[in-house]
């Protein structure tokens, strides 16, 4: 199964600073999320499910501390990137649905505005960001080209020549942007026209208050503002006829208004409420159809056209249909500019890759030396930090600046290493202190016990030792180093398969995309149309009417649908659902789950689904991770976890909930979850576990492999452990389920 | 039915309306059921269907609009709306009749009118008498008797006073009912704490020092200390964690066995209700649409709403879940009540469904 990993969480540790002490909410969890799958995280409250999801979104509470680990998405470590970078991901790439739909909606804002708010803001930010990204990439390219030729390329090309080339590229792109901008303006006008007319007709149909004349004026304005020749060519006559038709209609409506005015002696302001005449409806429908037709026409590729116009300022390509014009401009662009540009670019790419490979080779040597250095043990803080710095530099140097897809491991390397080294020296200092404290406390307790043998019970508690083995810490440092090394080695091994042409095209595509991002402007009206489409997609009836309502006018299920629509408005890759159905009742819950499942299929979303209800999960999840006290205690595919659970906590969860055929007494889990300020030394579940072994109280169990996709952290899976059978209530249930499943399968 | 001594609580045509501007909101509309002694009766339905209101009306937290509630054969709650409506109808009828008679204008008609007026007046007097007795019962019912019904609330955080110690919370009911002996109160509190699985030391603590499951135990202790015969448990587990839910269910089950409690269990989680209850009533928009033994209900659901509710239960079984098809319920499409009004009818012994004649025939066919 070589599925694409969308998000991977490695060794995440999150704590909270509180008055009572440090609460360790998440203690070292790791999981991967594949593209298009649902990963369910199950556990009771306080097990750290929501903390994990909030860490992914970068919205942890202010008193939280990330103690270690990383969350990798698209080459970035989400725990480390600055807030500005996070802005681009949050909501856009990773969206979240919260438990209570009412508290995640603003009660005094209309639904429509809440859905479109993020779209509009993001659009504005994207346009600014596009320009900078474009400029950065282009200047990097030009720098690399210069270097490549200066350091003895095959061809003698002067710096001036390169600069001329880059300038041409920049200039014709500006030309393209200008053209596209003007095209987009007209197109926007057309799209808005559709919305305006749709709104007017809808409202009049619903017998709502409408101001027909004002709307007609607005329509006229929009018609007139559609001037871009690339957009309107071929439709000039039709548009002109529409304008005159509109004038006629306006006269009719005005006559109606004045008739009404005189008849009912209404003031002009009150004349708004009236019906739209059938002539107007017909005229407007026609305009709408024309607009739709125009939008549906193939679009000009302004990147190509831009160059053509840049070279031949007096030609007019708008007379030629889009597909032909695109073809022609493409030919011209390739012959005149691109072919030679790509040759230069390719040299630069090749040069950059080679250089990066070279420095990678060097870096590998250095890393190997560093591994030996750390493994040897005796080193001082200054030495280690100096080494860390120099390693970071050489690793950073070996990053290919022209790579469009960023290399995550290399980017986060420096920080991760420095943190681990710091930790090492912290423990060097802290361990003896901790030992001393522990010894002192134990002695005190012993003394009290000896004294109080005849008297009261001693309730003296010892805070457990927080000692980290230094060897273990070194192993972690080495693992950080070797991870980068392995990555680099893999890059070196794959070097011969590197396709420079592909990379060239990637770079040009990237530049093109950023350029058109600059000119793509989303207006409120277009956003509205899109929001209404979204609302229909998530199953809200009469979306156009409900667009203007407030959250309190919706029922619980509908509110949750709105929240889902908001989450989907930016078209995210990953959707985090934090108990989305807990506040809803059974039938509504089933609807929302069906909706999420459908959206996942249609949009190929990756979903992290957090819940405490195993029943809900069975329907949704491809894989399940069971969490307890900040750790993942078992994870596997849904079938494995439900039909072959291994961890006693999973057993307990399954057996504590009755299903429809349960008659026997429920196996309740005794006690409550441990206090995470002083997490137990051994297995956190041992206290409540009737299958606990002695070792459970002393050592935390590692993850044992049950099958390649199924792991559980319990000593019961150790080869030396006594054989323990699953509780009867679960085996019974599984047998029952299998029978049923068989029946359903037939 | 046959043996009236067995019936502990009888709810008879209970209506609970709330004023909403000019209109009434019919939270509970004509609901009737009986709970036998020692039985656990489950009430399910989606949120807003009136489950909780029914529970609260029974324990007299609201003044019921119409209908009667009998506990151990005595009327403890009664509403007047039905009598008022009857009087109004009678008067209107009389008015219409008088108009008719006047138009006719003969002596015979006059005599008829006279007779009718007397009849109606007698009827109204009777209704007024009933109404007076209902008001009296509602106001001055046997207080002693009513303390035998206790309630457990949904949210253990909201339902415990944060400024009272656990001892005060549990003893409050005893004090209100005139118990003054401190020793006795303490002994009762300690006993009850141990019964619900807490320890004596907990008595002097405040609610915030407890976990969710323990708080719900305090809520249960407060209810049980009054030695009730019946407990109304209003979603006692939906605010709790999965691992704690089973503890509370087991506790309620144990109490039921040891104290011989009768429980009205209100919840929206069908698997839990099925596990806990002997009989189940399904509510939909203020109406009781189906009532049957829990096994019978799950085996032969008759009303389409029950079917849709059952089809929405998620189970911890991936293979089953992926094949599960949900039935949707649309009351407008399912029923045609334009001609024939529905009522609550017994299809098979002990299995009641809210339906009209045509549907009754259909359901009978389905059961066969």
C-alpha cells in the first residue's frame, strides 16, 4: 500500500502550564494520515484527542508548551513555522469542525457573511502573496542562472544577456497580468450579473420587498462595464440589444411605479414593494443566459497572449477564437522566447541540483562524523552547539533553492537538533537533582511510615521521578541526524532519475500560477453565489433564502451543516472533525455522518475524526487510533480494532457500552483516568486494568506489532506474558457481529 | 391493565403547553402511559420532542395544561384545559342551537331550547366541579406521596449547588421534609454515600472536587436518600464519558434491584435504553407514537418514525455499519390524516401505536 501521506505527526508531546503543575496532555504520539482516508481518534475526555487536533491547527491554548515532536504537512513542520506561514494553511489546507455548532458560529452575523468572510479575506491575502512569491522565485532563478554561467557553463552567456532574458520574462508577464486583469473584470461583471438577476427573481417570486428599478440600473451598469475585448468579442451586438431592451423594460417599470404612486399616493421610498412584470423577467433571463454563455466560452491563456502582445503591440488577438489564439500564441512564444529560455533555465536547474547533490554528499560525511561524535558520548555543551550550527548550515546549503516542493526534513533539521541537544544538557543538569529530590521524599515517607505504624494512615505521596536516560537522549539525537542523512542518501541514489525538463516546467507553471493569483479578484457577489452552491452541497434547502438568516434560526443539524460549509469554503485537503455529532441526536447524527462521508468521497478529503463514541467510528473510519492518557494505546484498521482488539483499554471501551443485543451486566471501567500532572511511571491504564501485570506498574509498554497495520501498546502481547483471553462479553459480541456480517454479506 | 394494583404511575392524556406569544407550543400533547411497579420504562425521541418535559410535568415542576397523573392510585397532578375546552364547546353548541330555534320560532322549538339549555348547564356545572377538584388535587396533593418520586438530572455540574457541601446537598431534601435530628441525617447521608459507591470522607467536600461520574453519583444519592419508590432519570449518562457511563448504568441497575425502584429512564441513546428498560415509549413532536416491550419494539418496530430511529443507531461493527441503510421519516409523506384522525391503539397485546384505521390494519398485517 503506497498511499500518499498527507500529514504525519511524529512523537508529539504537548503539556499545559497550570497553577497546580505541568499537565502532560499528549505524551509522545505518532501517526500518519493518508490521502483520502479517515483516521479516527477515539478516547475519553482528557485523553488528549482535542489537544492533538488543536496542535495541528496551531490553535492551542496560550498556556500550552510543545515539548517535542513535529507535525509535517507539505514539507513544513506546523509546530515550528511562524504564524504568518500558518495563516496560509489554517482553513485553506487544514480545516476544522468543532463540537458545538452554536458556539462556533457568530450569533449576530448573518450566515451568508460568515461563510463568505474567510473566502474574501483569503482572496485578498492571496493576491498580495502571489506577487511576492512570483518575484522571489524569479530572482532566485536569475541568480542561479548567473552563477551557473559564471562558473563555466557550456555556453558563454553574459550576465547582461541573462538579465535581459529575465527582464523580458518579467515584462511580458506584467503585460499578461494587465490583459488578464481587464478580462477578469469583465468576467466578474458577468458573474455578478447572474447573481443579481437570480436574487431579484428569487425575491420577487417569494413576494419579498424588491427595488426593481435600482436593480435594473445595476444590471445596466454591469452590462456597460463588460468592455474587455477578449471577453465580449462576438457578443457586442447581443449586448447592445440587451442594453436597449433593458431601457424599454425600465420604462415599463417606471410607468408602473408612477401609476401606483398616483393611485395609492405613496411616497417614492415606499414604492419599492411590487411585483416584477413578465417583460422584465423575460429580458433579465435573456441577459442571464448570455452572461452564462460568455462565461462558458474557453478562456484565453494570457501567459501566452501576453508575450504575443508584448512583442507585437499593435495586433489584436481577440478577433481570433480562444483555442486558436492560444495555439498561435503558444507557437510564437515557444519559437521566439521559451525554447531558448528553457535551455538557460535547464542549465540553471541542472547546476542547482548538482550543487545541492554535491553539498549533500559533503553533508552526509559531516553527519556521519557527527553521529560518531555524539555516539562517543563525552562532549561539552559548547562543542555540541557549535557542531549543530555548522551542520545546520551545511544542510541548509544543500537545499535546492529551485525545488518547488520543499524538503521538509532538511528545513526543520536545525531546530529539531538544537532542541534535542538542549534537552540532553538539561537532563545532564536535572537528573542528579531529580534523583536527590526523589531520594529525600522517599526517605521522608519511610520515616513517616515507621513513626505512624500505630497511629494514623500516612497519606504522603511521592512525586514520581522525571529522569531521562542520557543514552536514550543520545539515541534520539542520532535518530534526528540519521533521518536527514537517509533522506540525502536517497536523494543521491535517485539523482540519475532526476528530470530537469520536468523541473523547468514545474517552475514555469509555478510562476504562471502565482501571476494569475495576483489578478484573481473575488467580489462579494461572486462569493455569495459560491456560498449558496456550498450550502446546497451540504444539504441546506432553500439556500438563497437562508443565506440571509441568523444562526439562531437554524436547527442543530442545520447549524452543523453551516459549520461544515464554512470549513469547506476554502477547499481544504484535510478536515479535522472534533466530535462533530456529540451535541446532536441520533437521526441528525446519522445525517451529518453521511454528509461527511459523501463529501470525503466527492472531494477526496483526508479526515481526522475525533470522537468518544466507538459506534460512530465504525461507520466512518478506515483506521482507528485509541488514545488513553495522552498516548496512543492501539491503532489499526477499523476491522482490526473492532474484530480483533488487543489492548485492555479497547476491550473495556467496547464492553462498557451496551449494544442492542447486550443483556448481561456491563463491564464498567472502575475508577477515573489518572491525574496527568503526575502521570504514572508505568502503563497509565494499569490502575483500572484488571489484566494488569506487575511490569505494567513499572514500565511503559512499547508498541507491539499485531499485524503490519495493527499495533497495540500492552505488555500482554509480549512473548513472555501470560495468555489472557478477551472478556467474554466482547468475544460474544464479535461472534454475533460476524454472524450478522455474514448475513449482510450474502 | 388487568391488575390495577400493579400500576405505580399512570399518566392519562397528559398535555403540557407553553405560551409562545399568541400561539401555544404543544411540548407534550395527549400522552398516556402506565408504569408498573419495579419496572424500568424508557422514553426515547430526538431532542425537543418532549421527553424531558413529560418527566418534569410528572414531578410537578410545571403546572400541567390538561390530563391527569396518578401515583399509587392517587391523583397528584391534573390540568384544567380539557374541562375549559369542553365548557367552551358546549356553550358554542348551545348558542348555535339557540339561533336555529329562534329562526324556527315555534313553541316546540322553544321547549326544545329550554331542555337543551338545562342539559348544557348541568354539563357545565359538572365540568366545573371536576375542574375544581382538579385544581384542588393539583395544589393540595399529598406532599408525602410526591416525595416518593425523585429525579436525577442530566447535567451533574449544573444540577449541584457549587456552594453546598455534598452533605448539605444530599440532606437538603430530608431537612425540607422536617427532619431535624443531625445524628440521623448524618447516618443517612453516610449510608447513602456508601450505597452509591462513594466514601464518608466525601461528605464534606464540594461538588467541584469530584469527577463527572462521581458528581452524577452525588445526584443519584440525593434522589435515593428520600427512599423513593420511583425515580425519573433524565438523561443521566449523556453528559458523562464512555468509560464512566457504564459505571452509572450499573449503579442504577443495582439500586433498582436492591431498593425495588421503578425507573422512568429518559434518554436519546437507543442502545442504552434498550439495555436498561423493560418497556420503551417512542416520542415524536410531543406525541407518543409507539409503546411496547423493549425486545418487541426492536424486533417489530411498526411506526415509521421508530423504524427510522432504529436505523440510525450506530453500532461498533464496521462491516454492519458500511451496509447499514438509514430510513428517513417524513411525516407528511408517511401519513394521510386528512380524513381519518389517528389515535393511540393497541396492535398486539402491550404494543401500542399512534395510527388511524387504515394504518392499524396495515400494522396488524405486518405483525402477522
